[in-house]
C-alpha cells in the first residue's frame, strides 16, 4: 500500500467512525430530557468531517440511488417550506436534486438575496437552514447526518450573528458574510444555542401538521422526479401550506 492509498484508507475509516459515533448519539437521546428540537440540535456536537464524495459514498453503499434522490427531495422541500412559513423570508427561486460535483452537494434550494438584512430576516434564514432536516425527520424518519451537520453550522453561525450584532434590537441592518465564522465568547455562544433551540421548537409544529406534511411530500416527489423546479412551479405547492 503506497502512501496516497494509505491516506485515503484512513479517511474512509474516519468517516465510518464519525457516522457510528453520530448514530450512538441519536440512540442515546431521550424524550424525558430533550425536546424534539433539542434532539435535532444535539447533533451539532458531532464532528463529521467533510471528505471527497467517493469516500462518503463508500459509507452508504446500501442505499440505492433512488432512495438517496428521494431523501434529497425531502430535504430541499423542507428548506423551501421553512422559507414560506416565515413572512420575512425572501422568495425561493429554484430547487434541484441534481448533485453538484463542484460543491459536493446532493441538491440545492436557492433564494433571492438582499444587499442588507435585519434581525427578522436573519431569523428567517435560520429557519430555512433548519427546515431541510426537519422535513426529512417528519417524512422519512432517519436524517442524513452530513446534510444536517452542514445546515446546522450555517444556522448556528447566523444565530451567532443575531446575538452579536443585534441583541434585542430589530431595526438596524447589516451585510451578512455567509462564509465568515462567528467569533463569540462562551456566554454568547450559549445564548446563541438557546435561541437556535427556541427557533427550532417554534418551527416544528408546522412541519408535523398533517396537511403540511402532505404538501411537503408532493413538493419533494415533484422535484425528485423532475430534477429541478423553478419559482412558479415551487409556489404552486408552497402557497397551499398553512
């Protein structure tokens, strides 16, 4: 085994270990001590490193392409629905379940950007990032850990910015740097984590609503079968949510 092959083998092994540890965390969660949202957010403590797609796929050989596509559709539908549920969220422009090798993403939900964002608008983005895994949770049960980890990182970072820049103030606006990690002390991080859980708890009932679950599934099926949907097609489903 040459050095390069050995490095790749180590990476694959680390993926397996990370996934196994993540599964143990899920199994040890109890309803007596954690709300549904806290169960979801507890996975933020899992360190799931990002590897090349080939290494990731080796840990998911038992899943068919169709099942993977369906789960991606469920995830992207949740992002779109979360944005619709919040009146301060910008409009969704398109959705796709076609993997992008440039970003290693399995799907994407895009939205109209603004030059500046106020507090309520930033909170709507937190909800949008959390919506993907919430949708997976109510539609399919098991949640894709890699997608969850990425979304939670974004949601947590925006929540940090909310605490750092606004506090209780709603009016000021600022330009968000999506890729810039939020730098805060431990007390502020705790406040951000608490706010994130509060937002998730507030969202969850709308995803669990039987009418909304039906619409979510229809949207997920449509984007999975077609591969992509544009704004007009997406809102034929989103406008039926309540």
